[in-house]
C-alpha cells in the first residue's frame, strides 16, 4: 500500500505546474517501475463482491434453464409435427392402396352388376335407416321413461282409489241418513196433512171455508194452528156473526157451532170468544195429529235409512270396482305396448347389426 502512495505523490508533483514556491532545481530522473500489484487499481470493483457473484450466477442459471426448456419444447413440437405428418402420409398411402385394390376388384367383377349390389356409404343414410334410428330412440324412451312413469302413475292412482273408498263410504252413509230423514219428514207431513183435512171436514169447516182445505200443506203448514184458526174465524165471523139471523147460513152456522162447541143451547148465547174457542179446538186437533205424524216420520226414517245406506254402499262399491278395472286394464295395455316396442327394438337392433356386419365384411374385403 505504501508503494502506490509514493507513486501518487510523485505524479502529483510532476503535473502540478502552478506552484511558484517550488524551486527549480535539477533533480535526478527517477525510474518508475510498474509492478503487477498496480493492476489492482484498474480492476472492476465487483469482481470480488460475493453478492454480485451470487446475482450473476443466478442469472446464468435461470438463462440456462430457460434455454433448456426452450430446447425441450422445440423437440416435443418437432416430434408432434412429425407424428402428425406420418399419420397423414399413412392415410394418403392407405387411401391410394384402397383405391388401387378397389379398381382391381371392380375390374374382376362382372359387368352386369347392379347398383343395389354395392352397399352404400356409411355416411349416406337412407330413409329406412332414419326410420330405424327413430324407432330405436322411441323404444328406448318408452322403456326408460314411459314404463317407469306408467308404473308410478298406476301406483298413485291405486293409492288414491284406496284412500277414496273409506271417505266415499262415510259420505254414502251420511247421504243415506239424510235421505231417510227427508223421506220420513215427507211421509209425516203427508199423513199429518191428510189427517188435518179429514178432521176439519168432520168439524164442518168445509161448508164455511172450503178453500182452506186446499191450502193446507201447500200455502199453510198442517201444524200451523194460528193461520188455520185465523182463516176459519174470518170466514165464520163473516158468515155467522155479521148476520146471525140469516136463513141462508143458519143450518151451516148451527152445525159449525155444535161441532166447535161455541153455542149454549139453554141460553142461546156463545160460551165465550169465538176466536178463542176455535183456536183451542184446532190446537187440540193438530196436537194429536202432529204426534201421529212424527211417529209416522220416525218409522219411515227407520225403514228407509238402511235401504238407502245399502243402495249407496253398492253404488260406491260398483264405482270402486269399475275404476279398479279401468286402472288394471290401462296397466295391462301399457305393458303390452311396452312388450311390442321391445320386440320391435330387438328386431331393428338385429337388422342393424346384420347390416354393420355386411359393411365390415365388405371393408375387410377391400383391405385384403
């Protein structure tokens, strides 16, 4: 290190011309010898740096790796292109070979061969092939979709039918009960109407109020004591009380008074209010008749309800049987259709295999 400092000092003095204080004296010329250690001053400052060396080594390694990868890709690409070219060449050679063999085979065949004798190309599909393919698809759909769907629907229908039957029987019994009650009510009203009309005729109401008998059971209920009493009293009042001495209505009024017990024969006067006596008489008459009519209605209801119940249950059973028969028949029809489609599918499949076998034999003949 001392030697380079001496060299620097010497060079400084040699090149410094603006130094007045330097005396000009003759100094002997010093011979400068350049040693090998002086080259260290001009060397790059990163040659001995370990970090720079590591960076440079990493750069060299990555560059080498990328070049290797590039070489591998180029080799693989060349191989792929070569395989592709080889395949194309083989196809062209095979095509030329098949054409030559076909020409040789055709020249050896008879000249009267028909066009139907040569099988068509596989790519050219005729109408029969298309129909065959569609039928096969249809059969597959029937076997894979329609059959399970039919089974599921049949099961649902059977389940719904089994669930419907108990509800239908309960509804049939309830309907039979209501029908029996309606029949008993109708029978009771008919008996009560008939009995009330007969009782009023016995009391002589027909002579005073004949239109009342026609209204009972239609406009006036047979057990409505108020309307019947009011209608009778109005007619009796107009005929007998307005003109008590009338000779025209005398016999009729006398008979009516006797039947209803309105007149006291000893005094010749009425016992009380005519409207009250008429109402009491009608009430007694209708009360007895209504009890008999209710009994009649109950008897008819008891008789008709079992008949209606049996009839409704038979109707439900008949409907259930017919629905079950229809479901069974539909299932059988679907099964038969499926069997037919399966048979058609098997036949078409056999024909297709037979055609493919012939075509393969013909191609094999051409290759030979």
